[in-house]
C-alpha cells in the first residue's frame, strides 16, 4: 500500500489541476516540488471572512465581509499613464458603497448590474460615502466558497493567494484518504489527537476556529514529537554501549572542600552539583548542560566536580574559548587546589615550546590532575593518562565536534558544558536535546542589580563626567564600541576612531587601555591583564569584551550604539559589572528609533534576569530571528512556534520519552512509519550529531 502512497506524494506538482509548467516554476521558488510539499505548505495566517455584515453596519478601517447587488456599470477612469481606476456601486437593503480597484483592467468585464456578490476588504468612510478598495469578491451563489476562514500563504511574485489556495485544494482532493498516518494509535488516543487527513484539511480550510485549533494542535504535536524523538534517538546512540566511570561518593571529603571555599554555595549551586554528582556516580556517561545567568557562579560548581573526579583518581579538563579566561580560571582553580595537593596546569597557545613539552609530559604520565586551557587542549599531541571529566565553559563558542574531540581523549569521560547564554527552556530543549539540562537560577547573595540607563549622544558630557567620578572613587570602567562585522572596514574605522577619541581627548588624564582589531592576541591579553590588576582605569574596546572575564572592581559598563546588539548580548556585556559589593552602572547609548528599538531598550532597562531577557528577545524578534536557529542546526519548523507552543512541547516530549522507553529501536510494527519519517526528516541532523 505504501508504494501507492509514496507515488501520490512524490508526484510532480504539475499533476495537480491548474498547475502548468509556468506555475510550477513559481511554486519551486517556494520550495514546493511535489504534491506532498504542497499539502504540507501551511498558511502563515488566516482571514476570518465568515462574519457577514450589512452595508449600514460597516465601520471605518474595518476589514469585513458583506453581500451586495451591483448597482451600476463599471466606471473606468484614466488618472495618468500608469494609473487607471475601476469603480462600481453596490447596494443592499440598508445602504450603498462604492468598490474601487486600481489598475485591475479585467474588472471591467466582471460585474453586471443586478448580480449578487460577496465582498471582502478594508472599508473606508470618506466624505463622499463608504468605499472599499481592491476588494476580494466572489459570486454569491457560487458553490465551494472561499469566504469562510481563509488561509493566507507565504507567497512569491506572480503567485496569487487564490492560485495557491485552489492548487492546495486540488492537491488535497487528490490525496484525501491517502495520507500516511505516522502517529501510533496509542499516542493519538492518549493525547486526543485528530486524524491526519482531517487535521491537514482543517489547517488549510478550517470550518471554524475550533476546528482550526484542534487541527493545529495535532500538527504541532506531531512536528515536536518527531523532533523530540530524533533528539532522544541521538542521545540514545551516544549513550549506547558506553560504559561510564562510576565515580565514588567521598561525600565527607567533598563537604570539607566546599566548607573551605570561602563562601556558602547558593541553593541553586547545591542543587546543580547534586545533579552532577548523581550523573558522575551512575554508569551512564554524563552529558550535562549547566546554564546560569552571568555571575551566578558556574565556575565553582565546575571546580567541585573536578575535585570529585581527582579524588577518585582521575584527571579533569576545563576548556574555555579565550586565553585570558583560561588564565583566570587557572588562577582560581590553582588557588583552591594547591592546598589539597592537586596539580593544576595551564595549556594555552602562547606558551613556549619547552614549557609546553613539560606540561604535555606531565599530563600524559598522569602527574597533572587538572588541565585548564583553550583549544590548545584538543590538539593531537595532548594525551591524558586517565581523563575522567571534561568541562567546556561558554560552550556556545565550541561545536559538537570540538566537545567530542575532547571527550575522545579519555575513555568515555563524563562531560559538562557550561553556558551563560540563557535560553528559554523551549529552545534549550531543542538546541541541546542531546544534553541533560541543569539551571543555576539564583545569584549569590548581596549582589546589587546593575542600574541601567539609556541615553543618546547629546548626554556624552554628563556620561563622561560620571565615568570620571567613579574612577576617582577607585572603580574601573569598560567602554565598548561595537564592531558588528569583523570584515566591515568602515565599521572598524569608525569604532577605532571613537575609541581613539575617548582615549586621547575625553580621558587623557586617566589610564585608558585600548583593545581594537589591529592588536595581536598577545597584546590584547596583556591589556586585559593590566585591567585586571587595576593598572588601567578605563578599558575601551572595539570588539566585544571576553565573555566570562571577572574583574570585580569594574563598576561601569558603557555601550556605544547599543541598538546594534541583541538583547541577550547586551545582558552578557552588562554582566561584566556588578560582580562585587560596589553599586554598578550600565549606560547604553542608543540611536535606534521606532517601536522595536524602544521596546528593546525598555526590556533591558527593566529586567536583570537573563532568562526573562532572552524570553523578551524572543517575543520582540520572533523565534525565526532569535539567534539564527538555522545556524544552530535546528530544522526549520513548519508549524510549531517555540515561543507559544511550550505546553504542546512538554506533552510531545513526554510522549517521545514513553515511546523510546517502550521501543528504543523502533522495532514494533506500529512505529515503523515513524522511524521512516524521522530518518527522512532528521537524517542529516542525526548524522551531524553522532559524528563522535
Ligand atoms: P559565572 O557564572 O558568570 O561564570 P563566576 O563563576 O565567574 O560566574 O562567579 C562570579 C563571582 O561570584 C566570582 O567572583 C565567584 O567567586 C563568586 N561566587 C560564586 N558563587 C558564590 C556564592 N555562592 N557566594 C558568593 N560569591 C560567589
Ligand atoms: Mg563563567
């Protein structure tokens, strides 16, 4: 049977009534090649034309439907060379209205006095009377009306809504009763999901709002269910046949270590460490994402996990994206581990060969317990003797492949990835479906929220005075002049000019450090180092200041052209200050105008929680734009909305888990079609992720 089905779906769209070679080309532009593509081409919106009004009830500016009798011949007026107007009078028993079309020459031959039509469009109340412009119309007694709830499709030039609608209608007629139902019966029953046939028809041509909602629910569920199944299968493949290290508890020892840190862990840090411990002690390989807002204290959680690995007799590795961050983590960790007799080594690109060779030898022969470093750690010549725990910090800078390279240096070591990029949970589930997620959702006590101000360049003098005042009080400041594209030389020039001006004119009496595109990574590190030591008062930078860098004495963050950053990025930058008991300030120069720019600035000013901010970012920008989902390898979703379909996602996930538990390899007959579809749709992604 399924051969026949396959045939219908994979038939070229020219087999659909009304689609010839020319139209087919236009459909191709929309990514529609066969009948299946057409049927699964979902509307982006709907117009409700189902509520029919009398002419006297029509209101100014309203989009609505009315029925009327043609009262006049079509009048044709040539306004100028490329503009002709066609007008006709329409009436019903309550009033009159004029319909106007621009340049639609065929209108002349459409209407005859006395005929009855349905019209839909935006009504205007002019002093000459009611008018409707470029109305959509249809003969009143026509069967199969398009005047109910009408789908609106993403389109392309030359392809009208009516053509798309009638083509889809024709395709649906051809395929009706022959759509392949992939959802197993038990899932449909448990989650009250309608049949595919019915749902597909109603997503295109819903009879009522209720039908639409039910149809959409089923289709969204299916899409997210398949996605979750794909992700869970990946996770399964990764975990399969891998015998993990079963770390021992050593609870007392760890408790003692924690008591010597110098502060109390927050409850959130405790909770996350518990989750990590449970994973470490189990026989499954840990693949855990630790998410926490900037400053929530992820490092120390990593340190305790490393401690646990080391006292179990294993080595640990911490990989970070930049040298400065590596050095900083190295110092923190060494400080805590030295008194425990644990040997920590740093591995970064700028080390001299001699020094490096010695470290490599210590790592390979097992004298080194913990390695902190950059990409230098994943070079071929780095060999561990018994790597048991691998941690990557600020993981969005590392790809799946780099994570895998690192973990391949051990024998199925446990893995933690840490990120300060707070992502709404819905997205996290999809982005990191191959990972378990822990969230540090609490900041250490005593932190004062950063005070945020949005200003424009007319306030430059006041802002500069403020910075100077803070520096004289002993604080330090960052000034970021953004450079959006590294390759944009115009941008580079203006950012560097501004930076030079700040250094040479605005603050020539203070110590100003400058980081820009032309200085070497080594110079950059040395400037950062001086800033960290307090030798520099103001750090001006044309690039984004390294994520994760911790300079507690810095209390002012100024961001030029802040309209050019994403909200989450602004929040990250702001997170560089507010890391001590000093009240901190973030000043955003904003030249962006318009509603979205205002909303964005309001969101960043009023919120201090990274998760809330990323949620806002998602709301304001829409899920499509939200940090380029394509780049992250998420398949483009056809119908589900990651922002508003959270509830359905949860159910879909629960169902997917149940299925995977029952039938991890999809060997039951009722799961065959499901497996086929997942491989069809997510095959690429599965391959990408299982490249370990
Ligand atoms: P992030 O999560 O951004 O990586 P860090 O780990 O760099 O944050 O921690 C930020 C600062 O907070 C560090 O100076 C760290 O020592 C401090 N810190 C972490 N946890 C606590 C805590 N429970 N109580 C007090 N200070 C803490
Ligand atoms: Mg950090």
